[in-house]
């Protein structure tokens, strides 16, 4: 039961560490901080006059501080390699169940993650919670669960249920507007299955529908902002048959939303199967 937080010691990553520590406290998980050394970080260390020993001291001090303040077990790891493959490797090897990823957004150069967040998310074997500057606050008391005509939207129910039990969350189902009768029937079937699962597991939920057929990502963000929601939960991509799929434009917009609402990203199928196994152990 571990949460992994990659860090490049930036302000955004420090917020991700704080977010991950508070989440670990709520979930009774431990926390692992990881710093990946690549050519960019070596250049940064050279510019700042730092060595790997300095980096280790930074991580050690942060781990000790969090362990004392939060009363959780905190470890750290320094690994040399590509951030895309190494973070995935550490996630698997450490047995982490969640990754908390701090990002500055899609644009701009970051030493470790930032503009590379999308690739890290897509390679992750476990859910990734993307955070910007917004703090953890009181936890995820309101979780927005977008529903479109993608059948994979059903795969989020296990984590939504798990989070609702821990945080006593209200799950806010938000269904895309659909004019086509056939597609509407398909979407209603998906929604009914999700609702049935929640009712069987005594999960409190509401359901709202987008008012028009427009940009669904914009509507989800607007709905989440107006309802003061604490998290948006998404599937990263509906096409599970594409080996190296790209993140859909609407999911990308949600991840880097201007309201800075944390977004839990789940990759289809493989992540779903792993989650069921972990959550039922």
C-alpha cells in the first residue's frame, strides 16, 4: 500500500508531495519519493552546483520531515534513466498503487515531468492523480465522474467506490448530451450499470446531464468548478486495442484544467484488472 511521488524539487512537485502525503495519511498507505536522474537533471545539477549526494540529502530531509509531521512511513529513491520508463519501473517494483504527479501544464520545459506528464500517465500501470497548485484540502469529498458513450467509462467504478468509502465522497455522475437515439440508448445502459453498482455498494451519487452537444471537456470543467468539486476521474483513452495510444484531446484538456482541480487518470483494461486485484486483496 504505497503512493509514489516523482519530484524535481520544484514548487509544483513540492505541492504534489504534500498532496501525496496527506492522501497517504487518509488511506493508511506509505509514501515513496523518487527522483529520476537523466541528462536534463544532470545539467540542472551542474548549473546549481549540486551532486547526487546533495539530491539524496534533499530527499532524505524531506522524507524525515514528512514522516515526523504526518506520522506516515516515507522512503525515497534515486534512479538514473529515462523518466518515462524509470517511473513505470519504480511503480511496478515498489508495489505502488497510486502515483501523484505534479505538473506545470502541457507547455514549457520542466526538468523531470511537466510537459512529459502525458507520456508518464499513459505508461503508468496504476492510476495517476495529476495535481497543479491546488492543495489537498479536506480530501476528495466531491468526485466528478464523466460519462460518455465510451464503454470504458464503467471501468472507473472500482476506484470511485473505493474513494467514496475512504473520503465519504459524493460521486457526481455527469453525462454527455446526446441527440442520436441509438447512442443515447447505449449511454443510458452504461449509466444504469454504473448506478446499479453504486447502489449495491451504498455509494452516494448524483446525476446530471450536459445541456447541449458541445465540447464535453469544457462542460465537465465548468460543472466541476461551479460545484466546487475536489477531483475529476477519467479514463485516459477509450481505444484499448491500440498498443501505444495517444491521449484524447478532451482528456488532455481535463488533465490540464485551468481550475486546477486534481484529476485521477486510469488507463483502460490493464489498469482496471490490476485495480480489482489490489482493491479486493
